[in-house]
C-alpha cells in the first residue's frame, strides 16, 4: 500500500509558522538566517527630476544642503536544500523512520518557504544528490505533499559518499539539511564538510527509530541486513542485546562528534516525538 500522510498533517504544517512565532520570536535561530525579502538601505545618489519625493533624504538635505535620494536593495534569502537518505536501512514504507523522515522534510520545506527561501528537495543516489522538485512558494503545498507521498520506498545501499557531488553554494548562500540514519561503517567523515563549504550551512538530522532503541526479539533470531541481504543467526539475543545498545549509543555519539568537528548543526530525530519538535528545535536554536 502506497504511503499517505495522516489527514491531520496538512493542518499541522499550516500551523507551524504560528508555533515558530511563539517563544523566541520570529527572528530567532536558524529561521532568521533563512528569512529573505528584507529591504535595507544601500546608498545615496543625487536627486534627478522625476524621483519620488518620498525617497529624498530630508535629514541629509537639512544638514548638508544636499538633495539626494535613498537607494534600497532587497536582501535575498539563501537557498535551502533538503536531502533524504532513502536506503534500505530506513525501514519499511510507512514505518516509523520512513514516516518521520517525510514529515520532518515537509516541515523544513514549508518553514523555509514561509521565510522566503527557495527550496530544493533531493534524494541521495549513486551519482550524487538527485533533485526531485524545486519550490518557491507556500502555494505549492499540495505539490510538496504529493511529492513526499510518492517517494520511492526505502531500498538499496546508503549513498552517503555521493554527497561530495553536491555543488558548492553560490550567491547569497545555502542551508542544507541531510536526513539519514548514517548506518554506514565507518561514517563518511570526509564527505561531511561539503555540506557547509563556501557560504553554506549544513545540518545532520540523525534518524533513529524507537524499534531500534528497544528491539523486540525472540530468544533466538535471524537478523537481515536490508541493504545487502546478508543474514546472521543470533542464538542468544539476551546476551547480544547489551552490546547492541552500547554500539547504537556509540554510533549516535560519533555522528554528533563529526557534526561538531565539521561545524555542522545536529539533531537526533526519533519517531516518537512529533515532527514539530524537530523543526522548532532547529529553527529556533539549531545546534546541539
């Protein structure tokens, strides 16, 4: 059965800007850096007949007896890119990790559009991040939801190393969000600096499902790698489980360490808390 958002998801997206305005205010955190469309004073130039009298700098005229008009320029918003890891380790279609990834991605795109930023939605592939759609207005909400629902089900290898093919940021800069479980060994540390090179800002959103934190296992189990298809017999899961949980915690700490080492933002995302929790954390505060 194809994935479909909960009927309440659309209304929750529409309510997101109001949540962002509460508490820390509309200019706080990362949201302020994504906001565009501000008109700021740039310079003076000599008045010529036909100029709008409202643009004349009368205070300058009174002080220096110079008739000049103010020039303004519009502050452009940086481009925003939301990149999704759709590898097999993201779980089954519609499962907790798959669902929260789509919900958070939609929240990031909608919040960025509300801030005036153009947005690209992409997925990782062998040849690099592949752009699925570009958005410039919140009026494209239906197209955004439809595109996220039509994503291919999770499957195949993790193409994290292909992030190196992400083009550098240009012009006013870029904010990149990478949503992945980062389940590759070793984590591709050499690839991460590309997220923030040039005038870019990068964020790692580390997805961990509740069933991964608290797996329900029989005493004897066979586990299968969803990306390679390899299987492993666990004759005594009770003996293995503590080591597994230690390794999971180590992996989470390693991704956080890499984010900090490369100047990237970081958020740990689970499928228990609502997607709004992640969006509010990132756009108000932004870094852990």
